[in-house]
C-alpha cells in the first residue's frame, strides 16, 4: 500500500539542463542545432594574447548577456541579462586595474565601446575567458555576438546571425558553456 501511495506523488518539475555550445571550423553547434559562425581573424589559439585577433581555445562558461534596448526586446534567457547603455565600455588595456571588465564611460584607459553604430553588439553573451582570475595581457572582451554581413572574422569573439543568437538565448542559463576549437 505504501509503494502505491509513493508512486502517486507527482515529481516536481526540474529546470532544463544548461545548454552547451561548441564552435569549430566555422560552425556553432548546440543540442538540436547548428549554424554558420565566425571566429577571430587570428584563428583559434591556446596561447591567446591581447590584440592577436585570435579566439581562445578551450571550454568556458557563458556568464551573462547584454542587449541594445533600442534595437531588441529583452530576450528570454536564464542568464543574467542587462540592457546596454551608451556610456558602457570594456577595458582592453592590460595595464589598467579594470582590464577585461565592463566600465562606465568616459574611461581613461583604452577600451572598446559597447554601444556601436552597427548591429554587432545588439546582443552580447559574455564568455568567461580570462575572468577568474583576470590575467593582464591574456585577452579581453571575448563575447558571443551578432555576426557582420557575410560573416567576416572577429577580433577574437564568436559571432552568429542575429536570429540565431536571439533563439539561442532561451537555451542558456547558469552552467551553460561554450567550447571553442580550431
């Protein structure tokens, strides 16, 4: 009798598993799909350095996401999500204490502006490369973002078509990763 009663108790719903992405040879893959993608003009390298244009080789967590609220509705995602502002940048100066971090502009050290005229940063997923701990000179601002027309190489990020990235957001949550391979 006890076993029958236990079997009748509904199982609580569980959260879907975190999606793992994989980039290799111009393609981004995820459970149930694949799409054209671009990587850095320096290829994929284990010994990534600041300014080499390479995408880092390895497996990295997907940490959070930023989106342009004037161009895109907030995408559904399990990742931490914030609206970009025109006064935000990402420090790429290895000598600065905020290297490889989001900062408010104006900022005295060299940085990348995140509010761009083109659509590349309409949606950004921060890849956890060189983030914990941050190593000066090992590379900064490595994102999963929107690809340019005809998929030109990036400065070291992974880029996909905007509709693909928007759709992927629903699969991403804490624990999601990206593996980047040549």
